[in-house]
């Protein structure tokens, strides 16, 4: 599955209970920029760039696939330069808790 396809699956992987109080926009700077909006207990995704990103993740498509599959640790990706994070880094660290990786 490609990085774009995985991001498109995020609404199905979103844990509405865990993300009930989250209001955020996650910008993915990949080969096809995309963003996920989390608000009112729902997650939606769209292609393009958001002017209102809470956190921006810049990563190669293959590395994002590995990250979402659990084959690449987020901290390792960040420390080795495979992942650049701008914005709310604390939110970036908690993103995994509001998505069920097995549904991506």
C-alpha cells in the first residue's frame, strides 16, 4: 500500500474515543502532500496543503509507509533525519495513541 493510500485509510483507523478532545491538523509533506483534520471526534483527509497545520511531518513516502506499519520507530526516524517535524512536537508524539495501526 502506498503512503497516499495509507493516509486515506486514516479516518477508518481513527479512534474516536481516544481522539474525542483532539482538534488538530496533521500535514504530511510527501510526494503528494496531504493533511488529516481531526475535529469533533472525527478524522478527515484531503490532498494538498493546509494553512492551519498543528504539526507538519516531512518524510519520504517509503519511510512513512514503514513508520505507519511499525517497521520504523518515530524517534529513530526523527533522530536519523528521515522525519522532520515542525509545529507541535508534543502532539506529534501522541498521534499514535489516536489511531489503530492495524486499520491503516
